[in-house]
C-alpha cells in the first residue's frame, strides 16, 4: 500500500512538471505503457494470495484511473496553452489583398457542343437524348445494319455480359439509336440534333474508345438533299465563322441512309495551321444522306408518305479542327495545364449574336 501511494505521488509530480506534449507522452509511457510502473504492478496481482489481491486490486485500479485522468487534464491544458501562444504570436493583416483564386475552365468538348447546339437551335432543331447502354435492335437492326456487318463484331463494339434469354446489351456505337427512339415514340415531323458519348473499341492519335458525337435528323413529307445541303452549309459558315465555305458531297455507303454521302469542305494547309472555307485542299468533316426507307419502316413510319435526311459528325474532331488541338487523346488526360490553355472561361457562353468563340 505504501508503494502504491508513493508511486501515485511521484507520477502526479512528473505529470505536473511536463512542459510539453512530448514530455507528457514520455510520462504516460513510463507509467501506463506495456512495461510501465503501473502496468508491472497490475501484472503482480496474479502472484498474490486471494485475500491480498482482493485488497490491493481496487487500489491499483484507482491509481490507474487517477493517473489517466491527470494525464488527460494535463494534455488538454498543454493544448490550450499552445493555442494561446500561437494566437499571441500570429497576426492576420486584414488590409492584405484577397489571395488570387484559380478560375475553373470549360472543357473544349463542352464548349464546342454548346456552339453546335446554339447553331442548330437557331434553325429550329430541338435536342434529343437517350441511354448510353443500348440493345441490339435500336443500335443495329432498326438502322438497317445486317447481322454480318463488321460493326457488330467484338473488335468494334463493347458488349455487356449475356442475359439469361441469350440477348446482350452494348455501349452504343453512335447516337443514331436516339433517332430511332425519337421516331418510335413521337409522330413526325421530326427536327432534332442528338449530342452524346459513344463507344468503339479503337484507340490511337485520332481515335479513342469513348468519343463524342452529334447527329441531326429531319423527317417530314417534303425534305430533300437540297435542304440537307443548305442546313450543313449554314452550319459550317456559323461554326467556323467564315463568310462562305465551299462544300462537296462524295457518294458513300451507310446502311441507314440512301443515297449516302461524305461531305468535304475547302481548306488550306499552311504548316500546322488550317484555313477553312477556301484553298486548294479538301477535308472530310461528316457523313450524311437521305434516311433509308427501311429505317422509317422499322420505326412505324410510312416511307411512302414521309422522308427526310440525317447527318453525323464527331464533336472531338471538329473541336480539334477549329481550335488547333493536335492530339485527340489529350481531351481525356485530365491535364490542368492543357485545360488552362485550351479551356474556356465559365462566362464565355457561345451565342450567334455575341460570337461563338473567343
């Protein structure tokens, strides 16, 4: 009992003499650690006679509680004193100017998407959206893509695990599936643009597994290739901000349009720079054509009564073309230095009246 009382006095004195948290921690370890003085006395209980242990054990538990409370109180006091010392030594100069904050940037893909939508909205087009995960019918069959078409193969399309009924969903390879859903769920006439992410198993300097696409669709009773040409000409003039642009349409093949064409625009290559609208070179920017009657029939629209045209282009590629971005992969690198250089300030909203770009 005398040893317990003596140890309590010694430990309380050491705790009171601790001038910082490190010294206090040293006292705690020497007293309550695995080999501390209190811990060793607690272990000795097992060697005592039952009557002696019954008398000593409560005293040791009381010692352990007293020392623990004293250490906690001392720790709180040292923390309070350290905070007071810091407040006394540190000052805030309220006359200093506000620290500069980095302004966020709009990604070029988001900006160019808004630019395109602004142009087509001015022509009377509305925006349509749909799911990224599609079924075979909406992504392939309804678009007149036959079962043997290469796009259906695993090396081109990302398929999800097979279901119990044998069907497999997939990541859409184009936003054309939204055109199908629109024609299924609404009665013509239709005048829509469809922006969104698409997915294909391809990766190099000009291709990525995920990319952004925008398509347009017009369905009514009188639209023809001349209207298609006029819409695309006005788009190119507004998007590239030139007075005029010479275009040409080359025959091509797409299962969902007939006739089909690739559209090229005049341009000039001068080193790393491209001038749009004039020159001796041509550059392909999109595919287009009249909607195949089979596609209309798949959507429950009478091809003898209705017709229309459609087009599609990659948002990433025309963004690279307009703003001189050399590598498509940089769009997905999440490099803040790149975004600071090519990005747009949040209030740089594209409008036809105020200008689409800086």
